[in-house]
C-alpha cells in the first residue's frame, strides 16, 4: 500500500476499535486506545491509536487528533517507564508499505528497550496472552 488511498474498515485496528476483535487494553480515553502488541518486538510493546480518525498514516491525520494521539503516546511512555524500568524507550511510526507499515490505521509503537537485548522483528512471533495481560495491568497501574 502506498501513502495514498482509501481507508480500509476491515483492518485489524478498526476491528479492535469496533469490538470485533479482542485486544489486551492498557489505557483508553474517549479519543485514544493503547493496547499490547500481540507480536511484540520487546517485552511491554504497546500500540497507541486514535479511535475516531480514519487516517492510514501520519500524512492523513487531522492536527487535533494528532495532538491527542501524541499526548497519549507520552502518557503511555511514562507508564511503561515506571512499570518496566527499561534502559530506553523506542517510539516507532511507519508510513506506507515501503516505510514498513503493515496495518494501515495510523498507530504509534511504544517499545521498551534494555541494554544488551536486541529489538525483535516487526510483526515477529506471537506473545503469550497471559504475559500480555500481566504487562498491561502493570503498565495501566502507572497511568496518570
């Protein structure tokens, strides 16, 4: 998929937002949802999406929605830092297939990092659901 085109309502994040697919939720507001990545690149990998924007990428999102999304990314990043005490946090946001994007609903990855532990492959192996639930609980308890 290129950087232009139509929003596909059948993408996995749209289905999660409509309640048609499950997600391990970390935090939710009226406008933003943060949930665990089921194919994490690191322990505690969280995805943050805007609930009302139909933007496929950063080029399409409305400025007010972008502000809400990024404020939520910061909030979740603080909580990940408090809960998991990583050595660093990587934020990633891919645009277009050539840019590495695999789900075409704008989303931001919050990925905790530890010295000496390489980053896993984007879209790699599936996580253990019980571990994701425990991580989500630990992170959500730190949301302020």
